[in-house]
């Protein structure tokens, strides 16, 4: 049986900017087996937290240990175990993918033989064989993100930090990228990913919900779904699509929240069976043309909304 260890131990981390508290006595453990996704809206403190954990930002109080090494007192030892992919692209567009990897391998002090071996393995893992000797300026967004993950994995770190890595990727590329991260995790690297996109967390082994500098709920995805009490949500596709329609749906019950999606409306409810007849009757009596009224299982985005009463794809 594989032994699970604590890779990251953060205790009571606080951080303020210009008198505004961004992180408020936040504590977090990441185990060696974890694919941990921290969900929260923009402005909740996720990126600040990740930069602090990666050792690239300061904090006011608290303690952080990476495999027993204090991030402040033993910074170099702690950082040896960390791979970090920030939001901003950091690979040079003017170099090829291979040249970028070699540059970062040199920074890490890898020998030529070790660098060559690791680069070949990472190129295969990321499925970049055909593109690795082209300039990065020619890469798609998904390919650039794969290359950056590859650079973060040089030196075989025990934990990989990723800050909003799927932003801007189309749904198919996003799913493939998350599958790749899960495979990396299954091969022995702990993953901590922060995101404001609920779909990013569906493959996670553990999930945390963060608002206003605090982690307010944490657990396995199924545990959080059970905690929310949600049975699912209701999809409503009706015409004309209008503010009046949204207001009518919202007025049906105090227990329902209406979310406007790109092509339809979604109601997050605790009792979908009871609500569907009410919705159909309301649409008919109010003169709306009904295309579709259906249910779907609860997503982690639904659960986040229910437990925090805060929209994840919005500002705190």
C-alpha cells in the first residue's frame, strides 16, 4: 500500500495589502496523493495564497512547511520540492519549446545528461513531440500551458502549483489538460490548482471553497455535494429570453437560485421534482415558448454557490 505523507503544511497564514486583509488565518494541508482544487471567485485571495505557498510572495504571519522545510528559514530546500505555474505565460515566444526547457533545466543546475533525459520524458508526457523544436510563438494556448507544466516538472518536484491554468482554453482542450494533470498526480506528484471555473474541480480528489481570504469548506467532491443537500439543478430553455423570465423563475421559490448561462437558464434547487411542474405551469401561463425543461446532477459550481451564497464566476 502506498504511503501518504503531508507535502504542504500551512498554518494561520495572513496577508494584507494597504490595510486590506487578503488572507485571514488560513490553514491548509496537501498530501502526497492529493489532486487538490481550490475554487473561489476573482478577488478571493487564491492567487495571493498560491504565490505565498510557492515562495514568491511574502506573508504577514503564520507558517509554511514543504516536506518539513520551512518556506522562510529553509527557502532553498523548500523550493526544491515545488513546481509553480503562475497565471502569466513565462516561456519565451522567441525560443523553441526545447530551448525553453533547456534554459530552465540550466537554472535548476541539472546535469546535461539528467536534463536531456527529463526533457525527453516530459516532451512525451505532454505530447509535444511534433512541436518541441518550433518557436513557442507558433504554439496554441493549450500547447503553451503544457510546455509550462513541463518546465515546472523539471527536477521532479513533489508538489505542483497551478494558478488558473485553464483560463482561455476551449472546453475540449481544458478537459484534456485536466486529464493530463490527473495522470501526473497518479504518477506521484501532488497537485494544487486554483481556479474560478467549477468544471476544473470535477476530476479532483479533494476540493476547497475559498471566499474573502478564508477556506470555508473542504472535502472530497461527493462529500461537498452531500453537504450542500442539492439533488440537482433544472435547465430551462425558453423564449423570449428576458429579464422578466429570470425574475419569474426567481420568484417561484426562496430556495432556488437562478443562474444565467450562455444558452439557457439554470435553477439550483434542493427539490427539483417539486419545482419542475411549477416551472412548466408558469411558462405556459405567462406565454413563454418552452424549448426544454430538464434536470442535471449537481456540479461543484452549484455546490459552491449553495454553500457560500457567492457566485464563483464573479467578484467577491
